[in-house]
């Protein structure tokens, strides 16, 4: 039984520990995590990315690591030249005893020794003796994780490119659609919705660049032996030649030295996912606020009953954006875990490495899930240009106070112009009149600027700056 203690120290009996229940009963209880839940799983991830990081996929990648090691050593004449193909043919696709593997992993603490026992038996007496030759557990586990991350990043890239395509479309379509630009949740200056979308797009374009850059730098083969010295293969260059051959075989970068305790590559990949999540979270937050009834400038695609309330029939909550926002926070939290995991002791970590086992798979599932939700929301985003225009004019010219100030500045100086327009804005707010009306009462303004020019300055659609040109520059990067 689990026992909890009150502050007084008295024990409280709680529910029976799950590990004491039969295996079939435990499986029937289901997941305790939202990302694997039968109820929530489709919100926080996709089956495609889960299939890359589930238990069977991980063990399959461990087998890939062991067979790649055997092939490389055969080609480098470290082991007999025919052994690599025997190990490969008998190991890949072989049926493993997962219950035995689970039981032995619980005892050993790692799955590799139990896996090697099964593979050695499958490969027979001659080839079996060479399985895991000169390697250490972390070599295989790191290599399996790298292969998973490599495949996972391909899914990230595919979904990211789809999000970019959707943002490209929105930026082009709404290049010149005026709306209120807001700072501190208040009207600041006019912008266009295309400009807002192009800002979102520019971040995603940079994420695509980062992804290409980190592939060569962070997706590294791992083979160092017990303490990273490759001493198990002698004092010559055999170990280094094997490592290079493994990198070539698996399509990974060959680092100049073992990285058992240099975890920056894993941290970079996981923090990259957090960066993507941060950009998606910003988009989601904008959509959530713009979807509010008071603004009604955009809304997520309509699907019957999506975002519905159990009691309020009128509700259409921005569910995808809410999930993305939550995902962005989870990704930032996991980024912190892998950064913590970088602080390792001596030549083999005594615990920080384990943090990656939790953070890396979860980050990939959450990131792809968030990208998938963004892809859905942006692909059918409902845009309301009329409400954008109504909101733009709702402050009756106050949003272009800067335009009037800059128009007056050549006549009286920038600071004096600021003070004059500030007083006019104050009067407009306090008397509930338009900015133009408040300006027209001030001879220090009307004596310098004609009524026609003043009216033009007070029209928000005339103060869009270089929004359109910047949209064009961002879009040109997608060609």
C-alpha cells in the first residue's frame, strides 16, 4: 500500500500500489499521462510521432544500434568480416520477449544488458559472442535515441513546412487588410493582418533554418566504450574507424570525441522544440484574444461541437489554440530538464542522464501535436476583416495620434508636437469626441496643417507604414 503522512506524522492509507497488481489489470487501468491517454492523446500528439518513440520503436532502434555496430566492426576487420551480416539478419525483425525484457530491466536498471542476452542467443554461438563488442550501455541507448530524434525531426520538419504554407497564404491574402496593432493590449498603431501573419511566418522560417543547421551539429553517432576512451578496441585507431563507419551507415554526424557527458546536442534538439513551441504559443495567444467576443477578428475553423460547452450552447472555444498554449509551456519545462541533464559528473552521469528519458520523447510528441493543432487552426482560420476595420476605428482616431504628431513635428518640433497632440488626445477621451474634432479646436494645429491634411492624418488606413513591403520580403523567402 502507498502510505502518506500528514504534517502531524500520522500515516494515511491510500490506494494499493499499481506494481502489485497483475500485468493485465495494470494495462486495463490505462495511461496516467495526457499525451498517452485514450481520452486526451489526439489533442496532445499524433499517432505518427508516438510510433517513433513508443517502447517497441525504442527497442527496435537499440537493435539497429547493435547491428550497425556489428556491421561497422566487420567492415573495419575488428571482428570477423562475416559476423556483421549474421548479427543483422538474425536480429532485425526478430521477436523479442518483452515481458522478460521488462522484468530484467527493472533489476538491471537499463534495458541493454537484457536485450544483448536475447540478441546473443538469437545470433547463435559463433556470431552471438560478438554482439555488443566493445560497447557500453550508454553507447547503444544514446544511439537509439539519436535515431529516434532523427526520425522525429523529419516529422517536425514536415508539419512545420505545412504550417509555413498556411501562414504564407494568410500573409498574401491579408497583406493590405488593416487592423489595430496593439501594445499592452491597447490600440497602438494601425497594421495589417497580413503583417501580423508575416511576423508569425518569419519565426517559422527561422525555425526551418535552425533545423537544417542543428542536424549536422546535434545528430551524432555515439560509440565510446565504458569511459569514452574506446580502450576496449585497443590503443590504435580501430575504435575511431568503427565509429566513423557507424556514422556513415546510420546517416549521423561523426563527432571527434565521445559525448557521453557532453549533452549539448540533446539539449539543443530539445530546446529547439521549445523554441518552436514558444512561437506557436505566441500565435495561439493572439488567436485566443482575437477570438474574444469583444474583438471577433478571427476564429478557429468551425467543426460541429468543437469547443462546445456542456452548459452554454453559444460557446465555440478556441480549443486548438488552448492546447498549443499549454504545449508551449510543457516544452519550455522540458527544455529546463535537459539543460539540467547537461550537468553530469565525471565520465558517466550518476542520474541527470535519466531526465532525457522523460523529456525527449515527451517533447517530440508535444511539439508535433502543437504543430498539428496549429496546422489545423491556420488552414481554416476564419478572418473577419469588417470587425478588424470596426475595431480599428473604434477609438475614433486616437490610434493615429503618432501620425498627427509626426505631421505637426516639422512645424513646431517633435517634443512640442507630442505635447500638443497629447492634450488633444486627452480631451478626446474625456469629452467622448473624435481626435479630429479635438484637433480642429486647436489653433496651434490648424494654423500649421490644413483641415484636409489633418483629416487624412486622422484616417487610420493612411498610416500603415511599410507593412506591405515587409510582408513581401518575408514571402520572398518562401519562393
